[in-house]
C-alpha cells in the first residue's frame, strides 16, 4: 500500500527545513575546530567533511535498511501477547523507496543529514589525538548499525514508540527533533571515544590536576553557534512534520521555542561563569547555547515559549557544572565539551518532554492510536521518556564503547606520540591550517 502523499504546503515547508539542517553540521565543525589546538585545525575540518561523507554513504548502503520509516516493513516479535517492532526490513541502497511525494523519501533525505550530525559530535571529544582513518571507520560503525537501530525504535515505529499503544505510557517515547537519536547517541559515543583515546598529552599533571588548554579560535566557536541556530530550527521543524505529523503552522512555534531555549541557556551559562570566575567564559557560554538547542529538540513542537525558557535555563546550568565534573572529577578529557553539551543536555531535553509537553489529541507519533489519546505529558509519558533514557545508557553506550574498543584492538585509534606533539595537521595532512603563523607548542604546559 503506497504511503499517503504530503500536501504541497507541507512538502515545501519540509524541504525548506531540511535545507537548513547542514548549517547545524557546519556550526558543529567550526565549534570543534575552534575549541581544539591551532596545529590541528585543518585536520578537524577535514575530519568533519570525511565524517559527513562516510556517514551519508554508509547510511545509503545499509543504514536506512535497518532504520526504515513509520508503517514500512519491519521485523516484529510477539512478546507478552503484544507485537514489538525491533528492526526495519528494507532493501539496501534505498531500493525500496518510491520518490512519489510521500514522507518516506523526505525522511531518508533528512536522515542522511542527521546521521552525519550524530557522527560529528564525537569529533569534539577526540580532538587533537584521533586518527583520521579511525574516525572514518568509527563513523561507519555508527552510521551503519548503532544510529539506525536506535533511531528505528524512536522514529521508525519501533518498540520505544510503541510504549504508548502497548502499555498505555502516554504517546510512547517522544522525540521531535532527535535529542535522543542524534544528540545523546552522539554524546555517549563521544564519551566512549574519550575513554578509549585517553587524555591529550600534558592535559593532566603528575598529581592528576587538569591543565587548561584553551581553544585556539573562539571566533570560530561563536560563529558556529549562530549557524547552529539555523540548522536546529530546520532539524526540529522537519522532524516535527515527518515524525509527529505536526502541521506546517507549528514551525513558527518551533522556531520561537528553539531560539528561546538557546538564548536562555547561553545567558545562564554566562551568568554562572561571571559569578564563579569573575568574568563570563566565552567557550562555556557557547557550549550553553548549543546545549539549549540540544535540549529544545525533544519537545519543541509541544511546549509553550515559557517552558522553552525553563528548559534552556536548566540546560545552561547543567553544562557549566558537568564540563567541570567530567574534566576534574572523572578525568575525561573532552576538548569540545561534547559529552556535557549533547549527552547531558539531550537527556535533560528528553526528560523535559514528560514535564512540560502538552500534546494535541491528534498527535501522530510513530504508532499513534486515536483510541488511546494522551493530551498531555502525565506520569505515563514521563515513564516512557525514562525508559528511553535507560535504553540509551544501558544499551547504546555499551554498544558504542564495545564496537570502538574492538576497532581499537585491530586499528589503534589514537595517533602516535610524535604525531600529537607535531600536530595533527602536519602529521596526517602534511600541511598546517596557518602556514604563515607560528602555532602554539606545549612548552607552557606541565608534563
């Protein structure tokens, strides 16, 4: 049975929204580059380009086959007398798609970009020491298996989305713009990469105290934040239309909520760092901005602007403290703050759905049932969101770590010591990003 076609207005709004999504990728690439060292700047941008290319290619080959789309063929298990959708059953190479104006090909186009965004996130935690070849192989593992499997459970009609129909938990797990499938998944993969690679040379003294390694270009970082806003508005809008059946008119509310969440988060981060350190910290404020965007994604179409501000306030506060906890208490060297921004910010956004979201009676979700309405979040919705978070922490994190650990056994992911000292640009690319300028050395750092 062919999928119903989208109206002309819905199609135009959705296409325009998808066209904005690459701005989010450009923003993340600039942020990762600016927060890293100058002698690895070209490598960071080259890695970002390779990640997007590899992710798109692998997703085209097999990723969509595992992820699928709402209502399309899938493998279903019967447990407890109820059907549970576990994985899609699509042909490889997009062969099952009909480019007929329906939602499925638009979703496939959006997902090619989304899987690239998810794969860009770990670059922030592996900056200045992650080999380009290992980055590409790790991206292939994420795009070919980890991402499509979990995203099917959320956006493809999988078992997390079925929690509403099968167990009466609200509308099932809800995530409008990918706070879970893109942001938390990418952030947890970043944590796995940081654990496997270990800290940068000179990051920690012999006594275990961290040494400040400032980003080399904060202008890149702040400009990346502005690009990110455009990309996130497009991502949240397209996700709402394709995966929750939101009307195109909701794009205005989505844009307002996304902007307010980012604004309140960055102001919170700036205020907290001003109080704690005497002056606002630009890099932490930028991280707060992105964390606000991340946290807004899960519920942006179904919350009020006041709730978006509250979500942003908490996201900005969380990022300023969790960056310090990971670096100082847990000895996790995350140059780009990817774990705090994307994993922690995304988890908060997922939980915020159960607190702030109010769904109209006709909201779709992947497996909505008109006989099982849930006009607001409620305790059932909260529990569905909590189950999604538990799945991310209990399944996705071990899976991402295990696959990258195995890769590291056969193909060491960290660059040799000489390469890190020399800089990733010269060691892996043969030329620096700033050949006419002297880049910083490690002479000022503790050994």
